[in-house]
């Protein structure tokens, strides 16, 4: 099987089928060399180093040496460079130092090499650092359509890492990689970043290899005590590669090899999870013996834009007949029937709360995309979910606080934390108060309800942030402190038209705090903590600003 004359499928002899071969070298009779990108026994999927006109030209067989790992040159001199999927410079600059090399498809970080996650990776985006904090050594999904600013949020995070002392490895699987590289260069991000391009018109196998190369480059930094962030933009081509392996298995062995019964379907699903886990599990916070650095990961995941749930363009309430499609399981239909029997209208907003795709999404590919995202979420340390409905209301960034979360630690006695002490001091009630406000009855105008709704708007005002703007930890802490004390209750905007005035008040507040509490703000940024003295000084100046 050939994919753009670059991907070749080999069938292992019986004696070699018990060996793990991902990442090893395959040498063909013709002398051509390739890398085993993935293995679905008895098949190997090999990416050739150079394009070949036909598979016949390769010869009838290949030798695969289990100990001959394909490697990539690594080291600090790669910072500022642009590399191809195999780690070779493609920016016209000097050749890279070849003294130190690591396997492209390296093994996951060993449990014995890991330390407890205890240090945050601040993104400079208040809503992310407060609602879904990323710990150094974690992997996080960034889910949403491009129209919601998915890529711009990733760029802001990369730019902000210069202030955090983190080296970024940006893996681009998009054809427009030159445009993306240009944006990062203009914003000064390449001074602390390494850019890896899968190619001008990359195949899925090249994209999978590019992500693995990025992890290998980051691993060397972590082994030297540095903190690294790998950004994968985006993961769709990994899904495309998996589809190639599925089609090849079916073409070779028949549909029964992946979908003969429930057992084979479950086995295929488990294999797919292992495939994604081979990327996700290359992150970790290393202990001092292993180097003391960290590898974090931000993975961009596309999601089709959903139809509006309210207002103009929103669908009228559905009937149970709308859910007769077999893609809706029996349990889903039973759940919807119970709600319909109780007189609850099955509106787009209700379906969204239940995380059930609306009937408008009729395309099987889109439904499988939703299922794939759920699988990815179960494998990751958390997800930041961008919502089109929130974007339409003017919220920036449009992060769905209910669907977005961070997972960390196992058991009640776990000491792992992903946020800073300063952030925990001011945002401990944030998620709870946001969830409470979202469940309020719209036409309830009681004093308690109005107060709760205003507090919600105050939190939103503190987290409102246009793309291209990042904040220091101290700035986010000051705004969230003001919101927690009710100082922003009358600042929040109920509609997009009022957002400009709200933004102006927040900008003035930040300027005032930076001018009057410079030492306290510096202490927060240096220590990542909010001392009693600094908190009292901030509260005093925050109050004085609104008293004017």
C-alpha cells in the first residue's frame, strides 16, 4: 500500500510478530530506507526517507532490525531553527550538531523518572490559568473550531513562555506552515522556540513522525533540567493516519479484521487508544535523578462548528422522530424520551448540556469526530473546550467552563497540583460560582439571584481577554481578587455592546495596580504566591480605584 509514494506496508513473517518495532529502521532490497511509524500485527507501516516511484522498485522484501532505532539530532542549538519531520534543518541555515541523538519514537517517560507535578505552566491567559491550569509535565487538549481562535490561543501561550523560561517546540502539520512560522517570528516567539514542519503538503505518516520528532527534541531539554512545551497543531492528521491503517487492514484481511463482532471492534478501539497514548505519554515532570526538567504538551483538536443553540438561526425544539438515526444509541434515545415525557423541550441548548450532538450533524464523519474527541479526552490530563455560542455573545476567549477541566493526582492524599498558590488563593470558588450562575432561572429577579448573576459577570470581566494579549500571573491574580471581593460585579458586561466599556475599566484597573503595587506584583510573579501583606495591599488599592 502506498500513500503518496511515501508509506509502504510490510507484512511480518510469523517469527517476528511478537516484537515491538515502532520507530526502527526498515532497509529494502533496493537500498531504500524507511521508518516504522506504527505496527498493527502482522502489518508494519513504513515511511520512506525519500519518495519512490513504485513499490515494485523497492524489491520484494525488507530487513527490520529491532535494535536499529531511527534517531534525530537534539540539543540547545536547535532553538530558533525550523526543522522537517525527520529533524533536519529546512530553513537554509547551518547544519545542526550531530553529537547527541535520541530515538524519534522514544518510549514514554518511566514512572521511576517522574516527580510529582507541582509547578504550573502559566499560559498568560487568565481564563485558562484559573479554570484549567496546566501543570508542567501534563498534556492538555485545546478543542474547538478555528473560528473560535484555537490556533491564536496556542500562539499566545507560546509567546508567553518567554516570560516563564520555557522552551517551546511547535509541531505544525498544516500546509500553511510558512504563514504560521511567520506569525511566530513577528511576535518574537522563535527566540525561545523550535519549529518543526511536517512539510508543504504533508502525508499523515509525516505528520505523525513530525510530532514524535518534536517530543524527542523536547526530551533532551528536559533531561538537561529545562522545561519544554510541545505544541501539536493539530491532531487531525493522526486520525487520518489511523484511517489509513484501518483501510489497509480491511483491504488485506477483510472487514472482519476490525469489525467482525463486538470483540474485534473493542480490540480496534483499544489499539487506537494505544496509538494516541504513544504520543500523549511522552510528557512528564522529571525528578532530579532523571534531569529535573519537564515536557508538557498542548494538542490542538479540531471540532466542527455547531449550529447556534439560541437566537437567530437556532433550530426549533426537536421531536423524538428526529433521533431515529441508528447512530443514536438506545440509551441516548431512552434518556431523551424520559425528558420528553416530562414536558421538557428538546432544544439545541438542552442537547448541548447533555453533550448529545444535534440531528443537523448527519454526516457520519462528524459523529465519529465527536466520538474520537471523547476518546482523546479520556487519555489526556485535561481539555480546554472552545464554544461557538460563547464566541457569538462576545466572550473572549470563548472557553466553556463546564466542559473544560484539569485532571491531576490519584486519590485524596495526592500532593500533585497544577496551579500556583497565588491562583488557588483567589480562584478557589470560581468554578463553583460560575456553575451556580449558569443554572439560575433567567426571569428570576430576586435580590439573591441578581447578586449571584452580577458576581458571574464580574468573574467574566476579570477573565475577558482579547487574542494577542497575555498577562503576567500577578495581573491575573489582581483581577480575580477584585472579582472574588465583588468589586467587579457592576463592571461585567451582559452583552457584546457593553464589552468595550467593561474592557476599558479593566485596563484602567490593571494600570493603577501596576503603578501603585509594583513591589507586591513582582513578589507574586517571583514566588508564585500571594502573601498576606501583598493581598492586603492589593485589596486596598483595588478599593481606592473604584472609590474614585
